[in-house]
């Protein structure tokens, strides 16, 4: 219940802050012009990250007052580092939204923030497998920085549709929180309930829930780079914080070995679409001789729109893929694993069918048009005079 209250507090603070920030932005006219790659048609404020940052800081402040969570704040330097990193990366994103900073400057600042978090906040010291330890502190810091920067940019890259990042983060973070809860029950480690990873994940969920009402299509305000980069930082920090806390020796046999890998598998599953989009974008831009961070209109969500999906439909498809992948991985906590595999296979088939639906409709309409033309050629009638009730919608293209 402590984490539910924290998530609710984060949602309320973020929602109220979003209303105030939106009013301020509209009154002062702080909204950049519509860019060629944008999918919205009217200037919209991009200061949602400011409200989300207020929600994060406020929720951490409330959490520090709850006695059951006192153990998390026993190391205040770690908490202050995470909050400072979230604030710094939010400011960087807001400046980029307002002034379009050079990509090398942005990347350098991201590395600097991630290094601070790795040194004084959270750090990968071991893999979630007994006996495997990162051999040196330098390697641990380097690996942590790489993961944080990668996740921040991956989340930022898919922030192109109303409610996309907030919704997928809610779904993925809920799955990760479920993992922490279930595994702590199985291991009998009640203190895991009050871990830093649980707190970060609960606050992340709450902040996204509070921001979603003003970001739902048609969005009145975007989270911008400030919000997306901060969510990436929190998501990565939550995953890193729980890494290495599980020992296979306590898992109770070979049937429980797979859950020990889930701290690695689940964040990858949650970020499957953002990481895929990030990788494709970098490869595409480098091949074309551009900067890896040069913006374009060829992201996965843009391709869904080009296929014929509506704005809301494309967002819901991302939600579906995220739910199937993250939920499917979470089901591997429950042996036998055949059920998890079956559910994931069925989910993949359904999601693939929904994704390809516009293409299927175009193929069907093309088939009907060709059929009408052939019938017209045989009868000598104009195609328009032949009954087309079965194709009343016409070709959507």
C-alpha cells in the first residue's frame, strides 16, 4: 500500500503541475512551431517534462516521510544523485526543445549525467546470476553509463505520438513492479518490497498516469525531450538498482533459474520497440551520411501512420506489443513455461495481424477492384455499374 500511495501522490502532483505548466506555456506563447516531421498540425507546448519532474521530486519527498520506506533513504547521497540527475536531464531536454541544441552537446551532457548516477546513485556491480561479477569498477561505471544513455535515447526516439511514451512506460513499468513483488514473495525477502527499484518504478508509473490526461490524443501538451529523457533515466535506474539482488542458490532448483535472468530480460522486453527503433534509426542515418541523432520522419510510429493506421490506432498497437512482450516475459516466473510461450505466440500473432491490418485491407480492396474490372470486361459494362456493396468503403489510400 505504501507504493500505491506513492504512485497516487506522484500522479496527482504531476496532473496538477501539468495544468499549471500548460496554462503558463499558453499564456506566454511557449510552444515551438510545427516541424516537417511532426504529426500534429498546431503548435503545442513541449514543457510536460517540467511537470513530470515536479511529480518525481514531490513523490520522493512524500516517500521520505513514510516510516516503512525509511530503509531506502538510509543512503541519502544515492537519492540526491538520482533526483539531481533527473532534474539535470529534464533541464537539458527542455533547453533542447526550446533552442534545438547541437547533438554532440546533448550527448556529452547525457554522458555526464549518467556518469554522476553511476558514481553516486546506482551501478551494475554484478549480473543477476550467482558468481558473475563485473570485474572492475571502471567497467561497472562504463557499462552503467552506456545502459543509461542508450535507454534515455531509445525512450526519447519513440516520443512522436500522443500518449505513446507515457502509456508504454506505464505498461512496462507495471510489469517490472510485478516482477519485483512476485520474486520477493518467492524468496521470502520482505525488505525487497521497499527497495529503491520498487520506489523508482512506482513513481515512474504515477508520473506517467498523471501526465497522460493532458497528453492523450489530441494532446494539449507534450512531455518533450525533458520528460522522455527523464523517463528513460528512471527506467534504467530502476532496472539497474534491482540487478544482482537475486542469487540462484536461493531460487530452489533448476526450475527457478530463469526468473534470475528476468531483471535483464524484462527491461529489454519493455524497451524492445524503443531499442529497435533506436537501432534502426542510427543505422539508417549513418548509412545516409547523417548524424545518428539527426531527426527524421522514419521512426516506427511514423511507418505505422504511413501504413494507414490512425494516430490513436498506432499508439494502441504500441501498447499491445509492449503488453504482450513484457507480460509474456513476466509469465516465465510461473512454471511450467509452456503457458508463457503459448500466450506470447498467440499475442505475437494477434499484434502482427493488427499491425498489418491496413496492408491487408488494401490488398483486399485491390482484389475486389481487379475482380470488378474483369467482370466489366466480360459483360461490356462500366465497372461503376457493377454491384459494389461488398466494397462500400472504397480504397482507403
